[in-house]
């Protein structure tokens, strides 16, 4: 990009690029085999293939209550793989993610936090028949009462390619039309029972008077044909947690916006399970078990793990994907002298998981990931600079550290007023400025931590 942006906002922009923004999918072919590098994923072929098969089973809806563990050393791409799975699942399957330590920091008990995450991961598609008026707005005419007070009244003329009708408007409808900024040439639908107005787009016939605001323009579409009044089945996609909150009398649906949902009573949840079950039996609703991703799962404690054990067995359970970089270690919260456990997960939970093992990256893979990251951050690097960065990743054992040096090196290059790409000297400068974990640890060991508190 050749556009000049002021330097400070440039830095902000770079910081806003998430560390996984290059991940767009699992990069598998139709046979679910991993390509060497595709959709932002590099290497880890068997893990990606396993994840792809897992996703297929989730989509088939026959995997609820199962759990998979992504296990591997730091930086091998566990979080990246989980996000790639989310993208492969598609928009119809709910995906919720949380970092295990979050459950300790919320203003609710840790098991309630987990329960809410579980229920956010179960989608409910509710089908509803609605009567709609759908067409292109020809004219809106609003009559102000002569006295200046009293309710507004008006008329709206709507058409399809086959017919045109005039409808009377009450003051509520007039307000909603104004709120939705509806004008002649818009294609809208009006829900007859609720009066809800939805702007679908703008008629092609009006395509010349495009907006000058510079924002994305309206969506142009053809004027609908047939009857103005139609019956349609609309599908509302919600999740169980949303239904819980709306129905919990003390919270109300406004809590959904503030995020301050507090704890929800078990009775409310039971009622809702019952009602959703009824809807399902009557064919009004479909339950879609989604995916709950718990990153750094070793941060959970024994109580949380036993909750997970139980919750996975309930009738309405999502698929749970967990990730950890721990080897053999203590389970948090276990009593003194408790036995060590693989991945910091109690054996009885471990027993019911399938495990996807992540392999350490080869140097070529490290280089490929770093190249993707440089691309993503729009930083141009010489091949030698990329080699230097790859060596840093391999030597420090931290791909993440090396990736973080990209933006620092690019900053250093600009400071020396370089016009060309980032070079080795800039990478070296960034490496000198910012210490990685192992250097910091060895500094503390050498100095005995003198001067630190
Ligand atoms: N195979 C891969 N393909 C593409 N990008 C990857 C791959 N592996 C890692 N990355 C990228 O490298 C960085 C570190 O990876 P990630 O955070 O996924 O590691 P992790 O296994 O979750 O590590 P940790 O155990 O420390 O949480 C991220 O920016 C990630 O997107
Ligand atoms: Mg991670």
C-alpha cells in the first residue's frame, strides 16, 4: 500500500492485527488431507487432518458430549488450530472460546462461568411462520395534524413488479420508518404482526444516486415480483444461554447487552431444557450442538474438571475442544501430595478425551509462519532478515517471540530512514532491544534476581 498514514496511527493499526489473523481455515483438500501451506496454516499435517475429521463429525451433529485435547509445546499452533476449526465449522454452528483462567476472574462462581460457556455453545434454531409485506417503497407520505399536536398519520405506497398497494401508517410505523431511514427506492419487509421493518436493500432502478459518504454503499437488488403479502418461515438462531438470560426474571434481556448476566437459577435452566425439548419434538426448533474451546485448560482446578466430567454427560452438551502446553504436572487445587497427572488434567477426564498431538515446527515451517505474519502486518523483509528471524525462533524456542520482533524490526527500519525492506540489522536491533523469556530467566539466575523485589 502506497498511502501515507501518520506514523502513530500506523503503529496502532499494526497492533490491532491479531496474532492469528492470518488463519482462515484448516487448509484441507476434499479428501480432508492437509496441504503443506493453505488458508494460513503451515505444517502440522496430521493434527490438521484430525481436526478436519473432527469438524466433519461435529457438523453431522453426532458428536455432542465428546471432547478433544490439543496437546503440544508452546507455539506449535494449538490456539491457531482451534480458530481454524471454528472457521471451518461455518456460521451455523456456534463456537465459543474461553481461556481457562477467565473462569476465576468473573463475578460469578467458576462452575457457573463454565455452565454459561457450555450453554452459549449450544445453538437453537427456532422456526416461525410470519406474514410479511415485502416490496419496493414507491412513496411515503406523512400528514402532520393541522393543529401541530396529536398522532401523526400517513400512507406508504409499496410495489412489486406485479402490483402496487397503498397502506395506512400509524404513528409507531412512521417512527420506525424514520429510525430505519427508509426512503423511496428502498426494498423493505414489514412483519405484519410485530410491525418490525427490515431494510433489505435498494432497488437497481435507483443505482445512480449512490451515496457519497464513502462508507460501503447500499446493497442493490431487483424489485421483488409476485404478491406484496407473503408468508415466510424465518429461522431465529439463538443459543441456550441467551434463552436462559431472557427468561430469568431478575436479569431480563437487557443483561445480554451489558454482559452482566449474574448467576442463573438451576430451575430456570431446567424449565428451558424442557421447553426446548418440547419445541424440538413438535418440529418447531432444532438443537445444534456447537463447540466450546477452552484454551490453557491446565489452569482449571479439580472442581472445574469434575464439573466438566458431569456436564459432558448431560443431554444438551456441546463438543469441547481443549488445549494445553503442559506435560506431566499437578492438577490445580488437588490436595497436597496428589499424584502427578498428564497435561495437568485428572485421569478420569483424560480417559474420555481423544488427544491430538502437535509436533514441534521444523525450521522451514517456522520460516513459513513468520513469512505469513510479516505479510499480514504488511512488513516487507529481505530473505536474509527472514532467515535471521527464523534462527531466533529456533534458538529461543519461541515462535511467538520471533513473530513479535517483526513489528519492532519494521519500526527500527523506519527509524534508520530505510526505504527498502526490513534487513538483518533491523532484526538484530529488535532482538537486542527486547529480551525473550530464556534470556530473562538466565539473567535472573546469573544475578540471583538482585535488585528485584
Ligand atoms: N501451523 C501453523 N500455521 C500457521 N500459523 C501458526 C502455526 N502454528 C503456530 N502459528 C502461529 O504462531 C503463533 C503461535 O501459535 P499459537 O498461539 O497457536 O501456539 P500455541 O500452541 O497455542 O501456544 P501456547 O501453548 O503457548 O498457547 C500464532 O501467531 C499462530 O497463529
Ligand atoms: Mg495457545
